[in-house]
C-alpha cells in the first residue's frame, strides 16, 4: 500500500480554493505517485488556526458542505481530510476518510490544546473515543496533532485494534521544535509499537510558521521518511501491510538555518497571501534593518523590495555608507529622504507649547515618527507592505517608538532577540556576504541623539537577552534570575521595562514566532496591572 | 445574620495592596455595618482577568501566601475571598472562607467560561463538586460567576444541603447586561428556591468594565437588595436564618445612561490605574471627539483634560468654532496647532518619489499622521494619556488612519457605533448642554479632502450600523443580512471593508467594551485570510 503525505500550504479561510487544491493534490498522488490513500493536515478545509471564523455559521456550513463535495470528487484514492465537524450545536475538530463516495470513518480530536497560541476549547468539543477503520486489509487509527503528544491516546488506538496510525497536524514551528516533536512522538510510537504517519501543514499564517517536516515512523520508533522543512510537498511512502518501508529522509537544517528559513517563509507568505505588491523598509545602517532587508530579498526577490534611507543630523556617515553598500550588494532599489524638513516643521509647531521644557525622548520620538510617516506614505502609494525592523529585545523593554520605528504591517524579527539577530546576520553572510562587516561589529545605536548607543539606556545585550528569556519566556522571578548570577541592577532595569511596556506591544504589528513564547497571541498580559516583577 | 457585599475596585495584579484593602473592607464591614460575614468578588486577590500573569509561579505563590496571611488577619468576621488556588500542578479558580484563623471551606469553580472575552480553560482546572459549609447555623453553598449562569449547579448546591448561596463574580458589563444577568439568575434561584447573594467586581480593566450592581435575591426569585452600578460600595444585608430581609435597591440606570457611565468609568480607571497625569485629545469639531471630550471631562475633571485643535486647509471654520465652543463650555484648556507646516514638509520630501502619481488616500493619511505626531509629542512631553476618538463603525470598516487618528493609548468609544455616538451626545447634552448643536446635526466628515463627507466612502450610518451589528456581533452571513432587507450593494461594501481591515484593528489601542462583541480579545480574527463574507 502506498500512502501519500500532503504537506500543503493553503490560504486559510478560502474553503472553495482548498477543495480544488485537495482534489488536485489527490489526483496527483494517485496518478503520479501511485498512492491509494492521501493524508492532509489538521483542519485541511479551513486552514489552521481559523480563530473566530469558526464561530461563523456560514463558514462552518461551507466547510461541512465541502466534505460532501469532496466525498465522490476523486476516484481510486482514499482522502483523509480535516474539517470542523458540526453535530447539533457542537463543533468538533475532525478527520474524515473519504473513499469513492463512501465515508469510511470520521474521528473527533480528543486532546484539545488550550495553552500558548492554542485556543481550541474556545471552539471545539472534545471527542471521547478512538476511531479505527479497515483499509486494504490494514486497521488504521486516526489521530490529530495534540492527541499524539499526550500519553494514552496512541495506546488507546492500539487497544482498539489499530495497526497503523495516521496523524493530521498543524504544529507550529519554534527553534528546536522539530527535534522535540520527533523525539516525543517517536518515543510514544516505540512504546506502543505501532507505526505512524505524521502530516504537518506548512506555511506562514500571521504570527505562526508551520514548518512541514512531515514524517513516517516505524514501530521501532525510527523515522524512515521525512519531508522537507518549510516547503510544500506531496510525497509517498510504501507500506508492507502496516510496516513502512525506508524512504528518503530530508536532512534537518541546523537550528540557525531553520530559524532563517522560518523568517523567510513568514515574510513570503504574509506578502503573498495578503496580496501585497512587494515590501519596503527603512534601512538605517544598523543590524536590525540590515537583517530584515536580507530576509526580505531572500523571501521576495530583490525586485520586489525597496529600501528607504532617512538620515538625520544624528546619522553617522558610516550608517549611510553601509546601508547603501548592502542595498547595492542585494541589488535593491533605494531612496534617500532626509527627515530634517519634517522634524524642523514639528519642532517649530510645538515650540510655543514646549517652551521652557527640557529636551527628552519626545524629541527623539518625533524623529522616529517622521520616518514612520514617510514609510507609510510610500507603502500607501505603492501597495507595498512596510516591514518594521524591531527585534524581540527591543519589543520586550519598549526600546522603540510607537508609530515611529514600530510602524509597519509586519514585524519579521519581532521574536528574534538581539544576540540572535547577530547570529542570523553572520549566518546569512556565510551563505553570501551581503551585510557589511561594520554593521555587525559597531555598537548598536538608535541614532536619535548625539553619540547615542543602546547601552546608554539598556544593559548590554549579552546580559539583557538571557535575563529577558528567563523573565518573558520561562516566567522566572527576579529572585530566580538574580540567583542564576545576573546583577540585581540589570535584572531590575530589564524587568521593570518589560512590565511597563505592555501598551506598546499591544499596538505592535504581528511578527513571526520563532521562540517558545512570542509576544502576541502567545503571551497575553494585561496593560493595566499592579504586578511588578521587581 | 448580617452579610456584607464588598463590591470592590482593586488594581489588578497588586496582591499586597489587595490584601490590605480586603482587611480594611472587612474591618469596616464588621465595625461600621455589623456584618458577620463579608463576600468579595471572584479572584479577589489577583483581580480579574489577570490573563497570563496566572502562568507566573511567583504570582501564584504570592496569591496563595496571601490567603495564609489573611486567614487570621481579621477577627470577628468571616471573609469569603477569591484566589487562584494551586494544588500540585493544577490551578483552580477558588473561593475560600476564612474565619478566625480557620479555613471553613474552599470551593473550586466548576463552570469555566472559555468564550467571548473569557479564557479560563487556559489557566484553570475545573472543580467537580459543590461546597457547603455551616455558618451561624445556616448551611451556605459557594459558587463562582459562570456557575450560576448554567443550569444544574444551583440545584446541585441545594441537593448538597445549601440553604443560601454566595456567588463571587467578575461579570463584565455590556449594554443591557444587567437585565440579562438578573433575569437569568433570578429565574434559576426561583426554580431552586434558594436565596442568593451576588457580589460583583466594579471598575475598568483595559477593555472590560465591571459594573458592580451586586444584588441579593430571595427564594421567590425577587431582588431584595441591589448595590449601585459603576461604583465601589460595601453594603450589608440582614438575614433571618437563610432569608434576606428587604433592603435598599439602587435604581437601575436607563440603558443610554448606563453606557455613558461605563465609558466614564473606563476612562477614569485607565488613567488612574496606569498612573497618567491626565488626558488629551485632538478636537476636530466633529461628533466623535466632541463626545470623547465630554466623557473625559466627566471622568477626570476639566483641569486634567487638554484639547488640541489641528486645522488644515480642509477644516471648515464651523469646525474650529464648534471645537472651541465645547472646550470653553467644559472649561478645558485648548491649543491650536495648524498642521500645514508639517504637511508641506512631507509633501516636499516625497515630491520626487511621488512625481507623476495621482493624489489618493496617501495624502489624506499624511495629514492624519501629522496630527498623530503632534498629539503623541504632547502626550510624551506631559505624561498625559492620548485618547483616540474613533468609533466602532469606523473601526469596523477601517475608516481611520493607522498611526494617524488611530494613534493613542486608549480608545474610549472604539466599541460605540456611530448612531450610538449621536445618542450619547444628546444624552450628555440633556444633563447639561456642552456639545454644540451643529456638531450633532451637520453631516460627518473626516475633512481630509475638499468638501469630503463620510457618505462619499461609506453607506449612510443608519444603514451601515445595523449591517455591521449583524455581521460583526451576530455572525450573520451576507445572505441573511440582505434577506433582512438591506441593499446588496451596501451589504457588500460594508462586509468587504470589515474583512480587509483586520490589520488596522490589530494595531488599534484598547478601548472600552460596551457591546456583546467588541474588537480586541472578544473577536479574534486572522489577518491573513481567504474568507470573504461576500
């Protein structure tokens, strides 16, 4: 028996298009790959996560009707498709097996994740039993994503007679996730001695990247097939009864390369799926925008990307030189628009009101906001997506100007801590040198005041980043972080900045999640809060 | 027996302060009101909703330690306090009864809402049994919020021997909610024939307003006591055994007045709890900013509010006249800063790049964004909260400029549809006339282009608002809305605008929820989406 793994990258919410794509993929798997059964990702028909679209009766009706439409749409191959199954007033996260007009089985997901980025209990009722069907003489059990991460459900399937498991997934990427995923699932498979076919969605969906890397495990718990990471792919694995035969295993990327590919895919899909003409960004000569430019070009091609230099009196010559050098190296069109006329205008307009007050961050923010106005005007005029270039360290401590450098439709490196920004820049240069060396080696600066560097306001990044990881991602207390060897002043400074900058994060554009806890749907903090981590 | 209802307005997350406030309220109830038992709202110690603070071990430990601290802190009165109870690796939404150093009972909430603005299954495990304790010879059952909205749990308590029910709540306001709340709970109480004491939190917490209006129902299902709406209040009700004696019932506000009070409280608490020096806003002479100014003054006092007029060449004289007239009527300081110098600067800076292109919304957005820069500069310099003045109709269809008129820390009327904006303005003028009549009667305009009015771009509001309510709040399909009598063109225009403007809403500031479905935590839509309502 040949089973096809459909690692697809569909547009979320477009059920009609997804039906066509399912049919096309199934016919391809049957005709070109000789498959007798094809497995699609979790909630294939809607895409994942469809969020509150799942509360719309018209949307749910369309998805349920699509199953009827699919039932006899493709001959000679069985389709395993995920959909939000409506039964009375209950909605289930289900997988249906369609074969020649007959529904062979329909399984309702039992383990509904409701943590991190997952809100499945907001939408779905849980199923309460395994579902095993016979196909070509083999008893096959159905499972969906979270089911195979929890103890018990795989064993339950075996008890119910399953000899082979199919798992439909929408398992989002974060750094190192693929190893964790394979390790957990392989160990469960090994314990239960039942082979498993794991099909994952691929593609970017707002904050989330689905990395694909679908795989097949034999009953010894060994991966005998693996599809590519970050790519759409329909592949096939041959089985002897319930036993998968060894096939190709796509090699796993190094973690840094994985992170880079995730960011590239995230930009590419956000631009493509939202119908933008391309992307633009402010190129400062600093490391953050340098990395985002390289990512954008790798995602979209140089002809779709535009860089804007917006120097001020505080911009050093080397910033301009390095920005132009990178744009040229990447073959990207660039414009230079000095911000001085607008800054002067605003300072004049506010002179009377601000008379007698000292200069403070207000004046710095005006500069950043003038840049925001220029970039948004170009974005509006040209239909290009404005990429904002802030990193996770800045987002954490609020070292960014709301409506200024935070302006933009998408924030590619919002979940990338500063130290990782450097590593990714070096990684990119190791593929081909595009980011000038000086951008990597000079001390980072916002260039909003004379001789300003980030360390004037923040602990050094090699101390700040690990403190932030502990506080933001691991929920450690100040006490624990200090006990781990960080200085009380640095910890206090970092934590108090994180605590009081939630309001900025709430208005930041979505960005690509690559850590186990990103800002956004993943970390839901109140703005109004008397909690003080320090 | 006298039972006190502590309708408190605590700062979320500040456990140490909340402990002190609980002690203070309990001593007051004992000494001044003669109460023997005092009931606090749901999750008293942390405030509600504490969101992902509940995932922090240090925060949970502090809340659990606070219970020990409270246990013998107040003599001579029993305290019923809500807290997140940690047991092993499980967290419960619990209510504990503390009396003279002894824990009389501890109840774990059984019905955990996970819809709308509620995410309780993200944090809590559900309890599975009623909890009845004896106090002064009466058997008292404990319940928490959602428990008494669902059939079964009240009856369960009665079966378990309860003669009187206490309910700890954090029940957020929306228009008409108080009637719905009392109707549902009274009918359940009547069916079960068991008196009930309902204590609700009061105050603003980011998007949510808790309206208080705590009440006591006798076993005939009649409200025999009601605390004020939208006010902190500690009150007492006398019981004969389990039977509450009739007491004062605060009259219910008219719905329009309730909506107004909710908005006032929302502004007041956001400013106060976040430590702002006051508030400012751009006053255009239009109805939206006129209403927000009145609300802000009613919330904070005229001396804490500042209005900024920012006319352009498209601003009509009557706009300036009306804006100044209102500011004067309310006694609010105002400044006038024409935006022309900045607009001219930007147009000049972009002239080369935009040469040969036609004027479009880009140029309109530049004007709006210049205003955003000015207002944010004043906000930054003075430590005042910038109130943004967009209404729900605009938020729905994206008739607003990101980083322009959408700039601000808080959006008081973000959930108020345009027609309700007019009603609220008239209501405010009925109390005392502050909004010039012409602001209410002239056709609404963004004044970003010559002779522009909203109806050039949008269906008339008396058609748009009901379409939006059906699509956004009621999840109706285009087909259903057209079948209800709306023109297909208007429906198509409205829905397509809603669908494609999710990206703007995602970056909008938080605002006060007054409808059954607000934008924000209440309506979670993907940006990247192939779903088209039309």
